């Protein structure tokens, strides 16, 4: 580079790194390898970066002086070159400055009317002006280093059907993901083409006013797209006019020259409290004292809190009103007496004791102390800007079989409640982890490693689980993870939950059975006059339509689309799983609305608590209203001190009853599972000396297409009907929406790709998979079994994973799962599938690296019925690992000709069993369940010391017929 070019480059670099004169640092661009590039920042970080307040005039003068000095010190040709380049830069800056000023003027003069409905009978209007000469987005977007400079509760104008894809910065909310590291719930789903290159997003995810039914993957004419978008915008405005919208504004940056609010440094506080032995507090709940909140943090500001509570109550009210109208109970059409009746029929019944539940007592029931616990949990999440986990374990009906995955009640709950939680400063993580054809035991024994973290745990498995199986579910969910959940019964589980409540003080609630006084279908003609949500939902005696497929379901395997013109496998014209015992989409929606009404009631109560406490005690809210650890520890301690053998769980797992008082961990090859492959058995395995780890026979490359699934037009809410999700997402109007067409200019494509680069689900998981693996150090323990240098127990190379789902299958709304080229129902969306880790006597050792073992327990769900010679990995092998000689120093203990099972712990073989002896280690607690205890070291449990353990398992003898399948493992 020539000297003048060097000088000019240095000058420009200095200009870009200057102090902006308003206390803000210039925006930084994280590198592609930066951890921050894996997940997007908070919603305010993602807003378009516009401009910053100009530097002071004196600063500008010094820069021009510097330019003059450089020019004077150079030769004439170089001077001319510098002057020409500077002229070009100045011209560009003038154009950009003009555009910025125009946009500022437009924003400042923009005025919107905000309609609030604080009660059924009253409304008020508030006028909010623009940004008062300071661009709020540039304030909130000034730093990508996640230092907390964000607007917690201000509107985010993302597409109403986009993924929940913001990640709270370090120092805000939950200091760690539940098992450490990051969590894929926050990933953006930018589709890529077959070459892995980003393509134009099918929907503008930064604009909530774009209709999801203009998705460019859907086969539509340009005229149809314009017509759809016009209708969508009209509907949005109609909702604003009728119900109102969220428009909370924090005035702090405006009154402090753009300065961002200070935030609590949760990480340092958590570390300090951990060093103090928690000082009675659990740092993972963010349980800090009032003094720990810095001055001017939003939690300490009465004006902010009062305004937020007012806006929150208006939001809660309009969503609840939307549900009432959806089911024919709109407040505007009722008399005062009917309103009172409606509030009982569709209300939340706060039960005083175990007998105070039943029909005609609301849509859900919950005990009074349990309701207060839910309120407290929500206050905790709001005060700490935390995640809130709602998780389901259940059978095929709960999974939503017969319907598309997004029609299941958990996903319908999420569609309405996610924007509510978002507006209130929380991240809602809703997971449907039900398993078709099974119950919950095979998953629940692994604690949160399969079901994930949970604040509110839903059980819906009455068709497949009775008695002790139910008790196992309740105990394992209460014992495992960082959070003690509220247990919620969707049917048939109240009795076991009541027992756990009496024993430990656990908090429980559930669905109220029956029709909550909703209008019934009397005939086809009359059904057409009912609200869409009620048609063929409940039928009067003798009317058959509620059970007939064409009225009960509207699921679809495929819709016309342009990105995949003709799927490789012909798509099912009907839809599988539409059995009489599986509820249809309207039944799922009603369960979702019941749950939603419970949460709205609890949020409303939380706001009332907060408002009263703010008035009488000031801000921030005192910990007695939102601290959880003390009460939750009491519940756990009661369960841990139980007589395990006397519990229904202990009687069911009679060989190792202490499992029932132990927080367990584990992994599975079934899906859905928490955190994808991080919850698989494979992530626990030690590679073979040559680096082999059992692989799935189905590969990720088998996915036909990626990205968040397009909406199915036939499932949209009909015109003229109430759309509760749109009401929940209602925001102020913004500038004219841009409709994405199938032919986007290359400039737009490049801009979109740049804006969203680095957040594609598959590319990031594949390129950063080590972030999700639980890497463990190889250790030399016990006696050496190999006769040459190498691992103590060399991991075998003959194991493989058969079956299972491809894609990211975590049971959340962000799942991209099961889009195999061989699928005949690509848009099903269902996550539940079964994979099996298969090996035989030629496969070698299956070696687990187990971290922080304290109890000396290892159990597994085994499939002893795996067909002979079905391990394709060992086809053609005649020796272990297909090697010419064995590595054992001496022959193993004498054994019969048929196969044996051998166990090694830390390199030492502890068991060698024939089939009879092995079967004595197994129990058969339910249908399709064989749970075997492979390691039970009670002496280790007495020490209760953490230790990394190498646990190994293999079959010996029997060749390819000495076979075994493993689907789940559990340890502690």
C-alpha cells in the first residue's frame, strides 16, 4: 500500500472508532467464529442499525485538521489522489445523512393512538409521540457485546409467526442454560439451498405485519399475494381498533441523552453467593436482595414499573377477551348476569382441598397454595427477565397424532402465550415431548436430560400409565433439574399428584373434565352458524359429526409449494393416526385455551401483587414475593428423605428402589429430546481408538429441506373469525409492509442473507457441534485390559444407531424434524420417533464417559428382542471389531457357548453374566419396557462424592446372534 493510502486508511479507521459524543461506543461486528454469532442478540439488538448522534463540532474540527496535515505532508500526485478519495467519501456521507434525517423526521412526527381495554366495561386512549429526536433503535442497537443495553419491554416488530429467536445477554436473567452453555431454542431458521448457501427468507421475520400466508414457498400468484397481504393488514388494524395493542415505552434513554439503563450483573452475584455457600439463596433462581439491583435499573423505577403493570394488565385482558369471543362468550354480547356466569364457566377454579374440584368448576382447577406458587414463579421470571419452561410428557394423543405437530395443544398454547411472555420480558420455552405408543417412564428416568428444564410440567398419559408408573413421573420431575415444577394433569393423574402433594408439599393442578358450557353441534346446518372453534367440538346426543374424520381433523401432509415442486416420495393424500381415541385439532385448541386462561389469571394476580407491593413497600419488589429456593428445597428434601421401597415407584423399580429418591441423568436415541443430540446416548460415549462413535444410519443430508415450516393455508383461521394469536401479538402500526415475491432482486437477497447470516439451524449445529457435546477427559483407572498401549477398555466399532428421526427434534416450535426424502408426510412436523443403539458380540465395548457420578447407578432400557444378525455394522465380521486378534491379556472367565453380558467400571470387569443372570437384573414395569440395573454401587453412594467414571458394556459370545438394543440410559 502506498504511503498516502496508508495515511488515508488510518484516518478512516480512526473515524470509525471515534467516541460518538453521546456516551455510546460504535457498533461492533462479531466475527464468524464469535460465540455471539451462534445466537442472535436480544430483540432490540436485531433492529436495523441506523445512525448515531453526531460527534461534537470540536471533534469534527480536529479531524479536518488532521486531514489537512496529512495532505500538506504528501507529494502533489498523492495529494490529488487523497482529495479525490475524500470527495467521494463526503458525497456518500451526504447521501446517507440525508436519508437518515428524512427517516428521523418521519419518526418524530409519527403519532399513534394506543387503545387500552383495562376492563370489560371501560377503555381509554393514550397518545404516544415519536422518538423525541433520538433514534431509540440506535440506542438499543449500539453494542453487540451483550452488555445489557436493551429495552426489556418495548415492542419488537417481528413476524407474528416467526421463531422466538432472541437470546438474553450475559448478566440478564438466568445466568446459565439449565445444563450449561447455550440453548438452541434461540436459533433463527434461515433456509439454505442444496449447496448450503443462504436463500432469501420466505417471510420478512423483521416485520410482524407481513402475512405468513404470503410465504414465498407457497404456490401463489402475485395477485393472490397482494390480496392476502391487504386482508392481513386490514385484520391487524381491526384488532388494534377493537382490542388495542402493546406500546410500552421506556423514557429513561430519552431523558438521559441516550444512556442505556443499568442492569443487574447476575453472573457475578451468582458467583459471589455460590462462594458464600449460597447464603440461603439459590443463585440459579436469581434470588438477590433489593440492594443488589443497581440504581436506575428498571426494577427500581416506580414510573417504569407502574407503566409496565398498566400495559401488562391491558395485554392480559385483551387476550382473555379474545378467547371469550372465540368461544361465543364475547363480553360485548352479554348481559352483566351472563358475564358473571361466563366468568365461572370459563374461569380458573382455586380449590380449597382435594374434594373441591369437578365439573362446573371452571376450565382448570388448581389448589390455592399451588396457584400462589405459579404466581410467584411468574414474578420470579419477570423480575429476572428469565426463561419459563412449560413441558409435556405423555402418549400419542398428547403428542397430537392425527394432527400436524403445530396443531397439538402445547404448540397452540405457545402460539398465543409466547408473545405475552415476550412482552412481559420473559422467554417462554414450550416443549411437547410426548411419545407415541408409549408413556413417560422411559424418558422420565433420565430427569431433565430428556424432558428438559421445567417450571410447569404437564402429564397426559392416562391411556398408557397407571399406578406406580404415574408415581415415577411425579417424583423424577420434582427431583431433577434446577427447578421444581408445578405438576399439571390433563386427565387421569389427579390421584397420584394429590399423594405427592400430601407427602412433599408439591404444587399441582389440572384440566377440569367435560364441556365448560360451550354451545354444542346439533346438525351440519346449525354447526355452520357456530364460531369456528366450536364447530363439531361437542355434539348433542346422536349427532355423529364430532367423531367423523372430515369434521374432527384438518391435518395435511403437503400443500402446493414452489421450493419442492414434487417430493421424492408420494405424499399421503389422507393423514395417519386419526384414530377414535386421538382428539382432533379443535379439542387440542380447547386444552391449549384452558391452560392459557390459567396463565392469564396467574399473570393478572402477579400484576396485582406487584402493584400493591410497589405502592406500600417501594421498588424493587421484595424477595418474599418472588424468591423460590426455600420452598422448593423443602419439597425436594421431603422426597429425598422418603422410604423409597414403600413408594409406588420403589415397588415398581424393586431392584433399585433408591432411584426413586435420586435425581437421575441420562440420554436416549428416541426423539423428541431436550437439546437434540446433546441428550442422545452418543454424546456420552467414548470414541474408539480410531475415533469411531456409533452413527445414525439416517444422515442429516437426508433432510429434503430446512428452515421453519411454511404455514398450511387450509389450517388458517377463517375470515371473520377471532384470531387470538394475532390479538396477543398486536402492536402499533408501522410503515407500509413489503411483500416478498418469488423473484427478489439480488440486492434484496444479499441484504437479507447478510442480515440473517450465521443463524441457520443446520449450518450452525454442524459447524459448532462441539458446543453441544459434553466433552470429558479420558482417565486411566483400574486395571488395564488391553495388551498394548491404548485406552483401558477400548471402545468398540461395531455399534450403530438404527431408526430414529433426522433433523433437530426437541419438541419445541423451533424443531425442524423428520423431513426425510422417504417420508410420505413431510409437513407432519411430529418429533416422536424411536432410534436404537444396536450391537452384538462382535461390536466390542460400548464405553460411557460419565461426569460427576455420586450414587454409583447405571440403568438402561434394553431391547432384548432385537432380531439376530440385524447389526449391519458387523456384517461379514468374524472377530470383535473385525480385527485379526483380540486385545485381552488372558481369556475372560469361563462361560457357556451362548452369549454373555459383561460390565466394566473404570477399566475393571465387574460382571460377566449369562442370559439368565442378566435377566435377573431387569424389571418389566410396563408395556414395551425392560429396565435393567447394570451398576448399583451403594458404597459409592454413601460417600456421595463426585467422580468421573468410565462405564463399559458389551456382549461376549454368540457372534452376530449375541445381539442387544439399547434406547435409553440412566445414571447418577
